[in-house]
C-alpha cells in the first residue's frame, strides 16, 4: 500500500498516521495514483510504455525514461539523472497509465532524463542521512533570512539524493533579492543552493494538512490544477461572505467552492432575477430567502414579517407576468397548491440509532442468583430430595449399600395413622380423657 513508502516519513517507512494503508486515500502520500490499467494486457503489436513517474519529497513528481533497467514496479527506489549528480526517488506510476498522464498534462516526451538503476543500500543510507538534516537546515535558513531582513518565508527544504544540491522552497508577496542569502547558505551547508518560489496553494499542497471538512486537503491528495475561485461562486451558492469561513489553509478561497458551482448555475436559470416584489390583493410581498434545489422562494407580507410563505418558483413567475400587465394576483399560493398534501419523510428513527444520548444510559447490573443450600448435598440424598420435592406423596426407596442407609440399621417407626387429616377435611375426634 501507499503507507509502505510514505512521502511524509521518507526512507520507505510510514511516519504519518501509520494506518498502514487503511485510510481513505490508500496511504499518506501526496497525490497518490490508482493504476486501473495494471491488469490489462497490451494489444498485439503495441510496445509497452518505457516511461515511469517518479515521486520525490511531498508533491514533487517527474517523468523519466527507462533504458536498461528492467523489472521496475511501483514502490521501487531508483536512482535517476539529476543536474548535477543523481537523485533518489520512488516509482509512483508505470505502464500505459503514464502515457495517458503525459497526454493529460501536455508533457513532451523529448528531453526526458533517464533512470540509472535501482537504488543500492549505500545510496539509501546516504539519502537517509541527508533527509535527517532537512528540518535543521530549514530552521537555520529561516534565521539567516531574518538576519538579512528579507521579506520571505522558507517553507521546505529538499536535499538531492547524493547531497550535492539542496532546494529551498519559499513564498513571498513581492520580488526578493536573495543573492546574498544564497552566498550565506552555500557557505553554511557546503552544497549547491537552488531557490524555488512557490505560491501559497503550492505550499499547502506540499506540506498537507486537514481541512475544515475533516478530510485531507484536496491539493495534497488528488487535485493538481488550481483554478481561480471568485466570490461569485459563494454568492451563487448563497454562502455567507465571511473570509474566515471561505478561506482555506493557504489563505485563498477554497477550491471546493467550484465543485458544485455548475449545478447551482443550472438550477438558478428558472429563478427570476433581482428577486422582485410581488403585488397581491392582500398587499405587497417581499422576498426573504430561496431554496434552490427545492425550487421554492419564501415571501412575507409587510404587515406580517414573521410569517414566511413558501411559494414555488413557477407560481412566482406567473405572478410576475400578472404584475407586468398592471393587475394583482389573488394570493401568493393558489388554492390548488395550498391543498396539496405535505409529503412526510419516509425515513424514521426506528431503533434510536440517531439518538445522541443512546450511550448515556447506564447498564443495570444483573442480580446474582443465590445458591440453593440443598445443592450442596451430594450423592443419592440429593436425588431423593429432588424426587420428594416434585412429588411429595411418592415413597422413595433407597438402594444405597452404605451402612448408614441399610434396612437393618434403620430404627423402627410407629405405624402410620390412617385417620390423619388430609387437606381441608374434618378434624378427627379427640380421645376421651381418662
């Protein structure tokens, strides 16, 4: 799974949520890819794609040509051509899906760098050493930029696999003259320095995070092209123009405002523009709010502003046509529409699964049954007691051969009085006194 070569942890070990591939995006990599063409055979006479996609730190990816290296699969660590030296990355895509991705991104096949070989253990050890230096390098570079009083923010540092070069990613509102900064960084870290400016959205995509919806950021999981988002998208969807709620972690308007914009624009075509006032015999009705997908507009009269009357959009358009002729409508809702039965929701909370307090009820402890004292009697005596309890009139003869239960040792009992009272019968006469 994706977590086995997590880009957050680098070095082939998961260092993020450690869900081991059980999360919703199949790993904690940036911009993961699902190869839906992996199990499909190539047509006859068509050569396989000799280009692979290699992923580096966070969301940085690039395409490389495979020349003499065979048997590359997704997740392999490879050494690729870089300028200067070589870099280490993980293969994220192979096969025909790479060809489709190149066509989608309008990426040219000319001038692609090549894959040298699979990464050796010595390459991986050296790569992991430089990965461990990235955080301390970034903090030191920030302090140097503050000393030089540069208005910029260094958000990330990425070392090349062989340690010959380091890329410093930064964001800035204005143009920054960082020539002096490059000299200080080269003297400090003894590497070739490359400064790369990125936007605030690219910074969020590289660093990742959790959005207000509770899911991972779209730009760090699947969104690659950043389209412009305007405040008109929020107006069409009747959202509050609150910058704190509409802005994402990058400080810009959220990209998800464009996801449902087309559906709202199509639904608004049947609604009247400018929400005009409706003239009826009772008086003027003013628009208060609109439910777009239900096709309902809510109006109130000036003498009863607290009573919101739902009016279908077809009825609103009909009243507008009547008002254009100079006449007034009888009422906002026709009698036929007012007598329509209200459809009740077919979903009911039958078993109480939606109750917020269903776990607050304490479970009552079951009372333990008291042990029967006769249960402690073992052997044939317990069996005799059970039979006599079920049928008191039965005469039980013990067949035990124990010396205490033999007929010889049993004491003589007086004969049974047949005149003994049974049940609720009359009492026997008392014997005469002598």
